[in-house]
């Protein structure tokens, strides 16, 4: 009898635990991870892969009839998937930011074939030259894996902050990675060396305090030989270019944006288009700022010359 009571008690406790888990899962609607490439088509454009970030799974649709998409599979992956990229029509690699992993899935089998662990905060994956390139945002590097054996080949160290979105050119010879937190080549002049602020527009207000000043790091007013206040070189690497055959960095592009998000390559020209926000750090103080703190824009990088052209998405804002 005692054993039966213990068994009944255990079953009731387990039932309550399962009820709590089901409730927690059904009520979980938010996620903290930053999606990078959450939707992609298969090479033959008949299947659509979409990550379900808060529910830790990937949805696969048959889109051979675009007006009537059909769900093929819901495949569980790691925690907070943020990017998916199909290597062929059946196999896709899913980047799980919180799990620090890559889930390699099979559509036909509806399962994860293999799991690769990569630190820290992987953000995107692309394929070229028989290799998979995985952006590790917190490590400021790109992990290179063999697509067949899934073994780590090497790590590419980048001189930039938080590489996330990536793209490969048409012939697969060049890989481009955008730095999400690149900055915009500005720095601070210490308060004791900065010029005084302008007098307040309201004459009844007291004189403004002495504060630091944001300036361009190459401003001749604060560099040598004029003042030598800024005694260092400030990098501004926004997008890295990598040779896929040697896994080496060939050049960096600057003056693209402060926070660089999406990245795409134009077929034919090979030019890069980068969705970004640019902080208006050099516009100082209210009322001049007037709440216009950043510009939202798309920037085009000429793949040959490296010349950057900006397109403001809100040109009506004065």
C-alpha cells in the first residue's frame, strides 16, 4: 500500500510539472536573440526555410506553388535560432545564438543530423569553396567548417566588433561580413581640454557646465601637430572582405555605418548593399539635435573601388 501511495504521489507531482511546462511553453512569446537571416529559399527555390526563434524550431514550406505554400515540416533545433541557410534542397544549417550551436537538419527525415558547437553567439552561416563560414559575434571571428565532415578547419580573426550578417559573391570567391557594432570613427575630447559649450539660448539660464566633446578621431584640431590631444588611431572597420579559398582577410571597408545590419550582394556588379543606422555624433546638443539622433539608410559599396554611397531612407527629415 505504501508503495502504491508513493507511486500515486509521484504521478501527481509529475502531472503538475508537465502542466507547468506546457503552460510555460504556450505562454512564452518573447525572445532576446537578434535575427540575422531568419528566412531563406532552397537552391531550387521550391522550399522556404523560416526560423521560429522563440519556439526553437525551423518551419519548412513547399513553395513550388507560391500562391499556395504548404507546410512540410516543423523541426526542433537549438535555443533561439536566428539564421538558416540551406546547403541543398534537403539539408539546411541553422544558427542557434543562445545554444552556441549549429543544427544541421534533414527535411526528408524531419530531424537534426548533426550539431556543431561554436562560441560565442553565432549569428549567420554561408557556404563557399566546400566550406561553411559561421560568424561568431562575441568572439569577433568566423569559424570555418568542412561541409562534408563537419570538422572545424580554422578560425578567421577579424578586426571589428560583432560580425553578424554575411554574404558570398556570385562565383563564391569572396565572403563579406558586416560588423553590427562598428562605431563611426568618433571619440571624446576630455572635458578639461574641450572648448566651452555655446551659451544657452535662454538668457535666464546659467552658463552650461564644462563637458567632454565628441569629435571625429582624425579632426586636425585635436591631433598632432596642432594639439596632440588625440594620440591614437581610431579604426572604423564596417565590412570585412575574405578570400574563401585561403580564408584570409583581404581588406576592410570603412565609413559605411555605425550599426550595420543586413548585407546583400547585387548580382552582376558584385556591389554590396548594407542596411545600417548612422549615429549623428557630430551634431551637438539640443536644440540643434532636435531629437534626430540617427540616420536610417542603405549604403552601397562599390566592390571594385570600395567607394561608399549612402541612401537616406528618411530624406524628408530636416
